[in-house]
C-alpha cells in the first residue's frame, strides 16, 4: 500500500533555504524526528523501498489515484519510447484526465493507438492516458524535463 516516505538522519535539514513565509514555501512534513519532502513509496516484503511518486504529482481521475511515474516507467519499457511525461489535465467527466507526451526513440514511429494497447498490457486500463502527444519533450538547457503543466497541456491539446 502506498504511503508517504519519512527519513531520519542526524544531518536532516531544519527548513528550506528561504525559511518559513517564503514565496511558494511548502513546509517540510515532520513526524517526530523524521522528515518527508513529499515522496511516496511502497515497501516490499523484504523491506526494499520503491519510490512511486511525489506529493502533488498524483492524478485523481474518476476517484482513482494514479501516480504518473508508474505510467512513465511502463512507457519507457517500450523500445520505441525514448522518454515520456505523464500529467493530469482538467476534465469535466473525470475531474482530471491522464495525458502523456511521448518522445520516440531515434528512428521509431509511434502512434497513440499502439501506445495505448501496449501500455494496457503493463498497467490497469484506467491508468492509460486519454490524451496523447508524440514529439520532442521540452527540456531546460541542462536537459532536465520541463514539467510545467501549462506547457505540457498546450502541447497535448495542440496535438489532439
């Protein structure tokens, strides 16, 4: 069962750099001496921790919780996929609809129908994106994926 990840260490941070009251400050979550920065995970029977997402990144669609990282990881198992970004977009019926921007591997040809069918073999049907865009994923100059919902939504809506 997924849960919030807390850690304890003598070197834990006390607060964020700009401190309480800073613009866009999200206070760290504490539980006694333990701290969480918003990661969610699942513990295996052997005690191994698998990170599955981050607070605020979860998509609630039709009352179901979906972690984008799970879908992204499943898409990356496909040889024709270089990278994928999954996110939620407002939807009148579902509250949020799952959307994906998928960047093909070099020389690969992708289409939403094939991606949906192959993904359905790897994740539950309600986790398969309803909106797709295929193309280059926006990145910063240091190659970090830009996950700005406004940018991603515009790319996916433009492809529909």
